[in-house]
């Protein structure tokens, strides 16, 4: 069978093919259209609020699971943080298809990396499912993006969901069949968010705080790409550091295409007092093109300061969109957050407005929600703030919400579940 569709007002199509010749055996059949008037995740824009712009439907992918056919599609557009995957299901390859209750099944609008759309769902050698898709940067070009990978699960009722909570934090790659997302998360928290940064130089318009603000679309840039340009992050407290991710930004880069000269060389040092420094990571001889480099330390480092120093930068200026440090701090986890408002506009039931009590020493909050109390499969990450509008609801469905708080020590799970009719 062949599935296809790409457009602002065109349907997802399907047709049967001859197994030997791959030529059509019959006419192409329209399977479903987008319906942004009802389904909030299909509305255009970073936050699904561009109601005047028609969404772009694309990215067909089919999985067969326990005799049923799951047809995945991507909306509302590659360039948006809201880029996600919906799914319809049928007992036959060409339908009729029914929208699953849990939609979009793959969705990540916030955090360092955003967007999950236009990919595929596959099994690894151990039988675990994964959803792979594209995440937006969309600064130098509308379609500038990266590839992201999220664990995916079918529950006992046949509902499918990609688990995107902490999806841009370190994750264990499994070597066996897993049963839940908790099998993958080592609990290493982000230690570098909005911490104090110092640098050897700063290009006007690209301040140091951009390297620790959890936004891949902004970055710090030095004035040059000279050897010795550096930046230092102060973690505030002695912390146990397990991993570091360096995301280079390529400010003013002019190199195009693939080249043997495109690689990044640098050193990372650590210090407990900012005076005595020890080598932590040595990439001075690196020849791999790794613009989003992840380093898991052989053993954790007890340290406060992290400094990265440029050795070689392939083009443009030494620049970083995220120097992300992961580990644990020995301090209390935050208190439980409490919702103070959940409202749904009767004129636009695709949107819910949420607010909650601010928690002292919380880095942020993770909102879990879904269409059943025991299926809070959606995740929405919020740093610092205590309110948000979520615009991806199905206008016809009731939803249930819970909220977790987190900081550098760990996550406090919220047990209270609120209902929004």
C-alpha cells in the first residue's frame, strides 16, 4: 500500500499496489482531511494560534499493531514548535479510519528542542517502539531542523503515545525490552538553566545568557573564532555533573555542504572555586562533525564551574546556543505545585488556560494531561512561569490535568488530577 499527502487543503491518500510490480491496483482513495476547526493540534503557528493560516498536512507513515492499522500524519508545519504527529486507526489498510482519542500522539512544543513531526515509528532489535521526527530551529532557513527520537508505547487499549517529557534531557538507550518511560530516564536534571555566564568576548546582539536559556533558536557568540575564546557557567553550588551537551550555533558561518574541514575542537574544564581548573573533556583532536555534541562522563564530577574553550571552529564565530549541564544537586526537591485556574473558552474549546501556585526553588513545571485520568500521555514543560495556554485540544473531548514541579535535585510528582469538561 502507498500512503501520501502534502498540502494545505489536500487529504491523506491511500492506494493498493501490486506486490510484484509496485504499480497501482486501483484508484487512490481519500482517507481523511485536516480539521483544524475541531482539532487544536492542526492549527498553524508555534503555539497553534494562527487561526487564519491553513495548516500543512504531510508525513504519512503506517504501522500495523495487533491487526490494526495506525496511519500517522504530521501537522501543522515543519517550521513550527508545535509540529506534531496525529494518528488515525482502522481495521483495514484503506479504512475507514477513526481518529484515536489520544492525539497528537507525538508532541513537544517547549524545552530546548521543539517539534516532533514528519517522521516514522519503528521497533528496535528488542521490540521497543520509537518515534523519530524533525525539530525546528528555523532561523537561517525556514526548514532548518534537527532529528529527535522519543520512546513510544502502545497501551492495553491500543492507544499509542510518544513519551516526550524530559525528551531533550539525557536518556538511557535500552539493551532489552522496556515496559515504561521510567526505564529510560536516569534522573539527571538540568543544572545550567539561567545560571551566571562569563565569556572571553561577546558579539553585540548575542549575549551570554542565550547559552543557558533553553532556547535553541537563540545563542551566544564570541567576537571571533580564534583559539582561546571561551565561556564559563557558574552552577551556583557544588554539583554532581554526569553529562554535558554542547550545541554550537555557527554564527556568521559561510561553509556550505559537506566538507572534511567541518568539525569542532574544544576543551571543557571544571573547577570548584573558579581558580584551580581540571580537564574534564578533551576534544582538541576531534574530527567528527557534531554540532550538537553530547558527552557522558566516565564518572561524575563534583564541581561548580564549567568552562569551554575553543580550539578550532570550522566557519564563522565561536558560538553556542546551549551549554547544557546535567546532573544532581544535593538539596531538597521542590514542593508540590497546585493548580489555581483551569478554564476553557466556550467560543474556542481547543484552548485551555492554566495557572498554578509558584513553588519556591522550582526551576519549572511539567504539565501532564490526557483524555482519561489514567492516560496523562501529553507533556508540556514550563520553565519558571506559573501560567500557560495550551491550544491543542480536541474540541469534543474532556481532558484531565496534573502538574509536577522540578529543580536541580529532581522531580516532585503532582498527584491531584483536575478535570476540564
